[in-house]
């Protein structure tokens, strides 16, 4: 396995890299096209950028640990930083990126790093693009998605870091900092990436929209923000899909908030409200965009001979047939219950209890329909008590 | 060939329902910057058919020239894994969950391989190859982690299409890299249209309304099941104009029998009887979750209103435990005991209230 892996790797890397360059930017997904090229291009992480700018000018890099939720710029930042340090020509010989898709057993990691670190870095100060780069005398090893490395591999990494401390700098990147063993974490300067705040997300999305010449209204931007919860990659992917779909319709239709919600897999409010009503929760008409229509609809709910358990069972069946994800339904129902005006605190607590149980069960892979039904029945009971 | 396969739509234009979705897929396929995608929705709603049609839209008819390979992978501990792989010149399709916890090895190797191979066919309509991953919601955490950066790094020559029943078990970084495509089950009218279409294509004449309605209501949105039942019906009774009796699949009838036993008598002997029936079902490879849900639904139909919520509550609890545990039969059985005791208590309570006043 190991041997086979080494034969494969170099060509893999080359193929990937070379192709990347020839790709027509118009055919590139926007997340890649607008990946920050330099660290001051990284939005919203001002503190991190400020610190890194300093290390860039002194070219003295510590070992680093980047952590934070998906799509907040961790991978982009370290790639941009490395590029700014070494320039395009030296990048390949100076930066080694290992991620969760590479084989990362202890012995393999050690071998790879040993091989990579051994070659003496030969700096080439003026790059082919005419600019000069600091090119400090060390190599950078990026361990992306480090939280999926085993504890043993992490422990072994400690030694490796020490052995090659003079000529390498490590950058560990992960979502969950608690999965990194303490002795390893304590050797690194830690950088916490925050979910993107709405104003930087807005700026970034508007910038992309202008570059790509798509019209976006403020409500669309705010839907993008609310559906992506601080994950800029998601927001950009949604925007690109919506733009493509609107351009493809004839005549060209403007992007609407509803388009974004559909792309994001959000259950329409009218459906969540109808579900809540079936469970006995009061939905004031003001909350409901289509108040009147909805009321009429509920009156003749699919089959008005159904009551009690059977009505709820049928409603859940319908929801599942629509294919909405159970965790999404749960999130939206949870928000509705918690923010509800007239439910008592006691009722809300009972609902919160069952929702927590359901969340856990869904993570364990339990059947979605059974658990949405369970939530529905117990919410119904809580509301009626 | 079965009707489900024979009359399966082959291009986006032939697809019956969800025209809006087909339009979206068509425009995505035309755009050149096709994203990674995640198709999700209930079984039998038509996810795979839609994926196949999308591939054809992307690459043309060449994508239908399939070869099936059995590939051997080696785990780090040198265990051999056999995996079936379906591929054309333009795409590759696999179900990594076949190898359980070793799925990461398979994902890793296949993606590396695809990422390295350039498209050699100069006439190919796209520069990238597509990797279709079935049952993506059963991918282990490790396998999902292995997908993450790869999905970004090799985007220039590879796209991934994930197919899943639900998105709940996929980690956020994966969802964040895909365009989500929800494929809802067809509604009864849409199902009826498909059945009529199949009937006329198969030279089966027209399908009587009552028969169609009954098949559709039994199928609960599962188009595949509806067509299978319809074909079985036609084989059984070639003349559809007379009185019809629509047979349920054997396993379903069997589950109903189990439910009736639970409702009828609540004794330790009966538990033993039920247990042997469960064994029978399991040995025929009926998924334990389906068994539990089918039996529970039937028990609830027959139970008193005041018991229904509790019966389903315990079904939810034991199904969850069954997923985590090893021996499916234990949890099925435990649920039966629980339901029987609920029944007993219920009867007992009624007796007592009779005496109290
Ligand atoms: N802070 C940011 N500033 C600008 N663009 C960003 C930022 N964060 C994310 N993006 C956009 O999102 C894409 C993905 O970001 P990146 O790969 O850096 O995320 P990540 O934090 O490594 O996520 P993951 O934890 O999923 O690996 C980038 O290509 C870029 O387009
Ligand atoms: Mg990353």
C-alpha cells in the first residue's frame, strides 16, 4: 500500500497542478475563482490577518493551528500566505499539503515529511512573474483537516515537528480544535476563524455579483446570509447556482429569496407553519405570509376525517415524501417553537427536550420518519398540556 | 427486463414529473461550470434516474456504454476488499458502503485515480469526469473527511455526485461543497401519469382507475414499487378490466401477520412466535428498519388511540438502538415485549377504573 501510494502521488500532484492553470476562469466555480489570493484579501478575520501580516514582513513563522467552522477561510489563508512567502515557482518545492484524503498513518506521514524536508531548499529570489518573494529558508507543511488524524499519528507528529524544527514550519488546519491532542496544540500559535459576520459576507457577495454581472437585491443577500450561517463557501455556491438558473430561464428571471431557499434546502415557511398548526401550535396570521390562503388550506387538510394521531401521522408522511431533510425540519420547527409568542416556558422546555433527543438520534443515523413523528407527537402533547 | 428498467426515462426531456428540477439540471449541464451535487430524497422518488439523465445531458449517449468491473482494494492492514464498479469513459459509479468501515480506502483510491487521469477522449464534451457515489449517507466519518479537500483540489478534472436518502448524516463541510438537489416523491396524480405511460408503452392497454389508486396509495410515493406491483398485477391478471386484487409484496403481508399476532395475544409464548417470524424476515434480507416500521404502522392502525403515540415512541427508540447495536433481532424483540406490556397495562387500567368507582 505504502509503496504503491508513493508511486502514485507525484504524478497526481503534477496532473492536478498543471490542469489548474489552464482551466478557463469562466468555467471555474466561483468559490475557487474568488478564493483569496493574498491574505489581506481574506474577509472578516481581521485579527488573524493583522498577525499574519506581521509574520510575513519578518518572515519568521511559528507553527500554527487554524481552527473554525467550514468555509471561513482557513485553507485559503494558509495557501495565500504560503504563496506570498514563496511565489509561484518555489511553491511546489517548499509547500507540502497533506489532507484527509491522503493516507495518514504514522509511518507514512513520517516518511513523507522526512523526504520532503530533506531536500535542501534552494531559494530563487526573483520569480518568473517578475516579483520578488521573501523565500525564507524553511518549508511549510500544511496538514489540512488535521482533526481526522488518529491520536497516534498526532502523537508521532510531535517528534517529527521537533526533529525538523529548524527547516520546517507546520500549519495544522481543522474544524474541531478539541480533536487535536494538547501537546500538539500547545506547540502552535492558535488562530480561531470566526463564522463570517453579515457585513463582510454582504461586501464579499456584492463584489462577486458585480464582477459576474448578476443582479442581487438586499433581500436575496440577507437570505444568502441566513441560509449559510457564516459559511461563505456555501453562500457563494448558492449564489452561483441561483445566478445560473436565473440566466437559464427564459425570459431571464431575477433571483428571488425563494430560489435561494430552495437551493439551500430550506423548507418553505408555509409548510412549516402548516405542520406546526397540525401539532396544535397557534400560528398568528401576521407571521404567515399567505395567512388567508393557509387558513383555508388547513381547514380542508388533505383529509378532514383524520384526527389526533392519524392526522399527525399523515402529515409526517407527507413531509417525508417531499424529501425535506429531517434535521432541517427540526431546526426550523425548533426556531418556531422557541420564538413563539404564546407558548409557555414549560411547553417550550418539553419541546426542547424531545428535539435534543431527536437531534442525537438523527446523528446516530436513526430513521428520520420515526423521529420526526416522535417529535411531532410529543410537541403535540406538550402544547395540549 | 422488468418494466421499471425497460421504461426508465433516459434523458432529461423524457422525465415525467418535477419539470422545474429537470430544467435546472439542464441549465446546469449546459453551463460548463457544473458544480458538485448532492441528490437527496425518499427511496423510489427517481434520484438515480435523474442522475443518469443528467450524465447523458452532460456527456451524450457515450455515457450509457457501461462496463462493470470488480476491483480489489487493499486496506492498510492488508485485507482485501472487493468492490463492484460501474463505469463509462466519462464517469464512474460506486457504492462504498458495501465495504462498511473500509469505505475510506475505496474513496481515497478511486478519487486519486480519477483525479490523475486526464480526459483522453478529445471529443468529450466536458473536461471533467464524474464520480457518482451511491448511499452517500452511509459513508463513515473518515470517508467523508477524505472527500473534503479532494473535492476542492481536483475540481478541474473531477466532479462528484452524491446520492442519498437524507442529508442529516452528512458532515457540514461536505454539504458546504455541494449543490443540494431535493428529489421529492411524485404526488398521486404524477404517479398515475407514469403508470398510464408505462401501461401504454408495455401494450397493457389502460390501467383502471381503482387499480391505479390502490397501487399508488400502497406505494406511498415510491415510484419503483408502484411499477413493480403494477407489472406483477398484469402478469397475474392479464385482463385488467375485470375485478382485481392487488397483491402486496410477500414480506409486507408477512409483517402484517406479525402485527396481528402482537395485537391478538400478549404472552411470552407469543413473543417466541413473533421472534421466529422476525428471523424469517431477516433471513430474507428485509432491512430491520423496514420490518419495524411496517409492523408498527399496522399495530398502530389496530390499537386504541391512547396507545398509538407510545407504540411509535418505542419504535423510534428501539430503531435507534438497533442502528447502534449489533444484533438486530434483540431490539425488534424488545420492542415487541414493550408493546405487549403497553397493551397489558392498558387493559389492566380499564379493569381498575371499572372497580374504583
Ligand atoms: N474569510 C474569507 N474571505 C474570503 N473568502 C472566503 C473566506 N472564507 C471562505 N471564503 C470563500 O470560501 C471558499 C472556501 O474557503 P476555505 O477553503 O478557506 O474554507 P475552510 O475554512 O478551509 O473550510 P473547511 O473547514 O470546510 O475546509 C474560498 O474559496 C472562498 O471563496
Ligand atoms: Mg479547508
